[in-house]
């Protein structure tokens, strides 16, 4: 934005050195979820008994306010199933920490929609991975399309402006980008498209679900041509080598541990939301001196803020554009971190994927056991006739 | 939710300006981050001098006076005026006289 007499390092270079506080912080409030999406990046399902209490969450919000973290992206699990969810949202906004929360829509009834419409500091992001029930429900589960649409209808009817529709791009929905845009326009919403990561349960389905190389080009071209008002969470920087520098909006940088991070439901801090694995665990808020201490002093984050080696990519002319791609995508597909992204636009990922690979499994898994139930009707709610055997084994809804 | 699109305000450095009341400034080693809670827009101030200028706007009669007070000579003003103009356009700064 500004210039001076002396040349200033590019912002992206500044950001790679890390900031005093994250620009954007993802906070997963619970591992509990009423759905069991096949690609869930946090392997959510059951609540973790160690999840942070209301008071512990408020202490973190106080700290975020002191650090001037302007807003948090709240997710899960399904965050709205926490009984204190709205209390925490109100507490955050009252303490100058804006909230954007991701939901499958389960709790966005007319009453909640009206309350949300009255707030200036809350953004709502409804997850939808197909523009039709058929495509969406195959990934997110039976009834989930109807649930999301109902939430969007309630928000629009309440006068909530500019909800976000959040889409993870897969092999089965890349052809629906125009339809997603039309859906967003219909509800006065903004479309957000992000990359499918092989994180959490996503590791199990990534091979079948991730867009083909031809689809990556299709996606890139669509974003360049029609994506001016489409958000991407800056997640397609691995595709920036497909065109002119700067054609894709955003910083084109992996912000893990530098400008972003994740706080998980038990207070563990990871480098990014797609990296729930011991290798990317920076520390725990409860056992450290709070979040600021982890952010500023953890060994892992300090390492990530050092200049990174281009490794096998050092001879590639696109390295400046893609910076070797996404760390989590490489790690969870079993590729070396200092080599090409599995979806490298130069095609270097494919031979690497074809070789023998050891895919690291995260020790953090809250998936409910057993298969997802087949569709039983439009209302995904059953009354218990007997108490659940284990408290956490039931859907929290 | 999102504030209505800012009216296209022309930046007149001869007028008084101040930060929009929904804008927060966070100091960083390189300068500062600005966040507008109304428009949800993030901006960057890329050096400490422009941070000083922006922070002092409220107590200065006009933008030119703020630049001079920050020790920016008349010959060096152009990039700073440009930066302030960008902030006005994105509704980060509002005119004291018309608000």
C-alpha cells in the first residue's frame, strides 16, 4: 500500500518471518459432530472429555483480545452443538474478537438466524460440498444438503446479509462451480471454495476425491475468470504456476505457524487447521504460559519462520509462485516436505504419488465407530429409548 | 452484516481525517495491520512512518499537517498521500468534517 525511499521487503517475505500474533486463527471448539463427512479434516465425531471449559475458552478470548487477533474462525466438529456456543460468540464479540463460524447448519433455525442478523460482528459459513443433494450427501451424509439449505433460507429470511457458502472442491463438484455461484446469489451469500486436503479422514478418500489434473486447470481457469467475488481462503496457491503471477487473488503463501494456526478443542496448538498431527503440534495452551507463549516461543513455529529449503523444487521456474505447495498435503500423502505438492501443476506430484509411500496417520481421531446410517428420512434425529452406553458415543444432537 | 459499500469519497489532503471507529490498528515489526470490523477488510501499513501518520491524523487539522508533523518533507509526500488515499477509498479513514 505504501512505498518509502528505502526498499521494503515484500509483505509476503515479511509474513514468512512470522507476525507477533496470527492474522487469522482457526479455533475448533469441539470434536463432537452430528455429521460424519468422509473427508473431515479433524476426524470429528465424538466429543473429547478433555475439551476446554467455558471459563478456559473465555481466558483464551481475553488473551486474543490482548494480542489483537481481530477475528477467529470457529469450527469443529460442529461448534454450535456446544451448549455454551452462543455465550462464547457473544463473549468474543464483546471483547473485540470478531467471529466467523463454520457450521453444517444444524442449529440455524429461525430464532438463531434472527439473532445472528442483529449482530455486526458475526459471520456464518455454511458447509456444502455439492450443489445438489446427490453430490453433497455422498460426502457429507444423508440429509446434510437439506439441512444446509434450510439454514441458508432461515438466514436470508431473517435478513442476515452475506452468509458464506463454503465448498471443498472435489472431483465430483468441480463441474458444479456455476451452480454453486447461482446458489450463493440466490441466498445473497458469498461463495467460498477451498482445497480438499488429505487431512484427518480426508487421507482415506483423497485419492478418489481430489480433482484430476485436468480439473485443477478447470478450477484455476474458473477462479481467474469468475472468482473475483469468490473467497478461497488463499488455499489454491499451489495452482498459481498455471498462469500469470497475481492472477489468483491472495497472498500465495503457506501461512502455517507464520500468520495462521489452529487451536483444537483440548487446547493443543497446531501449525494449521490441516495439520492435526504430533509433527505439527506446537504446544498446549493449558500446559504452556497461554496462547501467546506458544505462538511466539514454540520450537516448531520458530523453525517454520526460518527460511525454508526448496529441496527437490529448487530448479523449478514455478517455485516462486507455489513455494512448493501445501505442507499438510505433502505430509499426509506421504511425500517429502521439501519436494513437490501432490497436486503440483508441473506434474511432479504424480510420479511421487505412484512410488511406495508411507502415509502418516494422526493419533488424534474422534470418529464415531460403525458405519454411517443409511437415509431414514428427512429428519436425522432419533430419540433414545435406552441410555447411551458411553456418553461420548452418541451424536450430540 | 457487511457495511454498505463506501461511497466513493475523494481524498482531499487539505481536510481533516481520522480512522473509522470500527478500525483497529495492530503494531507489527514491519509497520502495522489494520482491520475494519465493518467491511472485514485487512490492510497493511508497510513502515513505521505511515503508522505514525495514521495514528496522528485525529489530532491534526488536516492530512498535510500530519505528514509534516511526522517529519515528511514536502518533496517526499507523494507515496504517503497515495497510501492515505487508498485507506480513504477502502473506508479505513473517514473525513472529520463530513462525519
